[in-house]
């Protein structure tokens, strides 16, 4: 065998002193192999430089060993950092699980998107899909269930708990609750909330984050009437909304924001209106480099953990298609700049 010839499964088996099937089991079903034998085979793989043949693996398993996820249109550079981290986490976790991640461009609407997904699955290009940006009106999960497509959602089935599917989400209410308690500990007593239009009207990410703020205020030792403002997820719009909020009577001394984009605008308004005095304290959500650069406290989502959990759910579903659906809610933490 020449120096450039690929190492075969038989060569690994001979090196480890085991059968070809044992090597195959170590690669595909490691739990079936005794620990000592598994270690010997893995050592032989490492020493020989063996790399499994993807086409051969696809033929043997009748799988593409790939998952698809939508590449969102960039709407906001700050919030887009969260999805970038999620894509990286998916790719990393997928690589560890022997899965490639395929990005498809965000279509014009849901009907076009499910058509893209159907084609990817029917042509054998992918085995499963990760849905992002779920919402109460989302028709994608129901379509994929009807067509027997394996999928996991990064986001809850907002208002559709009677139609279970696998999902992973970050507990936004816990995050804003942490923010309120942090502000109370710092002596803030009039803690407002800056959210998105429509928050509280139906189940959504924004409604969840707003709920955490309300519940933490209700449990606070000092009673305070909830004061809030709404803004599009745009720094300039947020600055205008907070300028109006802080210019009114009984202006808040702190503001919990639904995103770091809103926090950027809120911070600008707070500093401008403070006129050299102490500005209202602003807390963001997502712990992006923007909040860090401004020295703002922000709720950090465990995006990498969420991505790895999505891959775990997908691989589990591929191995056991009939197992009950699972939903995993991951708690965030508060990031306090040093």
C-alpha cells in the first residue's frame, strides 16, 4: 500500500486484532463494544490515520449524515451575533456527532421554506432539520410532523403545546428576573421594561422576557407600579422611546431591555438625559460585545449549550423515531462586566 493510499477498515481491524465488524461497531455503535476493546480500536484508528468514507457510510446507513438549518436574513448586526453563535455551536456539535450542517437561504415565506425543506429531505440531502425563529403562528412544525420529517426547533412551540415536537429554548423569564433582582440589589427602585411591539399579546420570546420582569417586580420587597415602553428592535427607535420614558413624571432609575439592540438605544438616551449626573441603569439581553463595550450588565444565553442539545435531540430521534417528544428549557445567566 503506497503512502498516499487511504487506510481501510480491514487495515484498522488487523492493527487492533479485532474483526471488521467490531471496528464498525466502535464507529457507529460504541456502546456495544467493551471499553478495553473500544480503546484499542480507537488507538488503532488514531495511529493509522483512518478516516471513514462518507459515501460508503451513506450507502450503509441510508442516511446523508447531514442536517439543515435556515440562514436568516441579516436584520440587525447586534442580534445577528446570537444566531452566528448558534450556527457555530451546531456545526461543532454536529461534527462531534458525525453530522454536517447545511445552510439554506431564508425563503420569502413559510410556504416556500417548507418546500425547500421537503426537497432537501426527499432528495436525501439531509436527514433532519433545525428550525429557528419559531412563533405562535408558525406552520412549519405541523407541516414537518405531517410529512414525517425529523426536526428539532430552537424555540418553544408557542401556544401549541398540544402538538408536541422536540425543541430547545432559553428561559427568557428567568433572565429578566435575574436582571430585576440585580438592579434591586444595587438600590434601584423604579425598574422599567423596554420590550418589542406586541409583547404580552400572545406567547412569544418577548412575552416570556416581559413576564420575568413582571414576576420579579411583583416579588420585590418594595412595591412599584410596572412602567414599560415598546420599540422596534432598532437602536434609534429604542433611544427615542426611552427619551420619552425618562422625560415623564416618576422617571425610572433603571431599565431592563429585551435585547442588547434596545439596550444600546436606551443607554444613549439615559446618558444624554443625565446631563453629567448618574444615568438610569440599563440592563441588556444577549451579552453581545456591544453591551460589554458599553460596560452594561446583560443576560447571557447559553447558545452553545442550546445548539449541542438540539443535536442531541436530533441524533436521539434518528436512533429512536418513536420516542416521546422532548422540550428542554435552558436557564441563562447574568453577565456582569468586570
